[in-house]
DNA sequence: TCGACACATAAGCACGTACTTATGTGATTT
DNA sequence: AAATCACATAAGTACGTGCTTATGTGTCGA
C-alpha cells in the first residue's frame, strides 16, 4: 500500500504546490520557500513527507540540499492508474480537453 | 485544485479498498460492506467522499443505491500525471498504452 | 398503512496532521 | 576556532478526519 503514502503526501495543497515548483526545476529548500508563506521547519517537514513518498529526492551540495522530482513516485501513481485503465478510455475526449486547457 | 480533493479521498486506505472493490464490479453499499469491518454510516460517509472526488457515482435502484467507478476522477488524475510526463521513467511499460491513447 | 429495509445525516469523540517556536546538526567563511 | 548559514528535529498546539451511536429519509412488501 505504498500508493497510500503517495496520495497522503499529495493530499496537502502546500505539498502539491512544492512538488509543482520542483517539477518546474530543481532547487534547494530556501529557494522553494520563496513566495510561499511558510516557515522553514514547515518546509523541511513537507519535504520529508514528499521524500517518504518517493515523490522527491535530495542531493547534498555543500551546506545546501538540492531537491528534485523523483520519477519513482510518479511511476507508482502511473502504475496505480494503469490498473483502472478499463474505465477511462470512455472519457478520452474529456481528458483531451483538459490537456488542452493545461497547455495554454 | 480539484485534484487535491481526489488525492485526499484516496489518502484513506479504507476508501482505496472501496474504490478497488468497485473497480472490480458495480455494487450497492451493503454488498460493499461485506468483508470489510466497518459500520454502515462509515461506509456511507466514505462513499460520499469518493463521490465528491468524482471517483465514484451512484444510481438509485429501488431502495438500493448502486455504486460504480466514475471515469471523471481517473481522468483528472491522468491529467495531473500528464503534466509531469517529462519525469516518467522510460521503463514504465505499463503506461505506454495509456500514453499512446492520450497522445493521439 | 404499517413495519422492515437500505441508506443518509447528526453529533460527539479519539486520533492524526500541519503549523508554530525553540533547539540541534553539519558545512562554510573569516 | 568562532560565527554564520542551510537545514533537520523536538515539542507543543489548533484543527481536521474517521470512527462510533442515534436518528432521519425514502422505498418496498405484507
């Protein structure tokens, strides 16, 4: 039930935002904090949860810690979604529209 | 931020199990309860959350309410996942077909 | 129409979670 | 070595969540 850990990690809007920010480009915890009204420990705790869910991974760089998206977590979600593939092809059109909206 | 509602819905292991059971075949709330050690109100509440996340939809049938998987929710997850396609590992064969369908 | 049934809603409670401030740890600079 | 910086951890607190029992709503059969 590792997917459960992932869904729990993404259930928090702040963590979702952090993940999206990292998806746009790797950065350290301080840079991540810029713009988000959140304390340093809070950020550290959120990153720990995302790490536990394999959605994010760290890389020490001097006294900075660089964070980046971990493909493992996304692969797990993709695997979970694939189990229910039988249900969504009927809605391909809706998905296409959604994707188009996201592109612009 | 509708995806957040979905992730929150799937963050609970009991709801995950309910969803999986429904994915194997539509059934009413009572049948769903069979095997799971959970009260009737709890099941009703879980189904309400899954409904709110568009992961499940209902259909009145006499005094029963038949529940089934709602493709809308899955499509939303697929859409969310698609945003991070750049990170998907190339080795995830399970999702290649999914990708192909979304790309066409 | 009355009782039984399937399910939803209300209210209350125990526990989990996200935040805070305070402090610890390790690396860099002077 | 001492100060500083980037980040992690500790501890406490307010709030959310999932459960329970009790009750409400709508449907069916006798």
